[in-house]
C-alpha cells in the first residue's frame, strides 16, 4: 500500500467562516481553491443569519 493511501482514505474536513456581501463571492472563492479545482475536495456554502454574524 502506498504511504499516501492512509492519508487520502481518512475522512478530513475543514471549516471556513467568510464574510461576503453576496453568496456568489463565496462560491467564486471556493472554486479558486486548488484542492477543489483538482477534484480532491468539495465545498458547501451555508449562509449564517445576520443575527449571529459579527458586525
């Protein structure tokens, strides 16, 4: 088994909190990620209510 097999088969996740005026800005940012562009990773966008976003 190649040494990288264990790394790639282990569930990995991350979290980013991004402030943007429009969801399109966030989608464009995620699409520029090299891991997403290579097909190695995906991303989802979940808006936060304004009531809990910092001002």
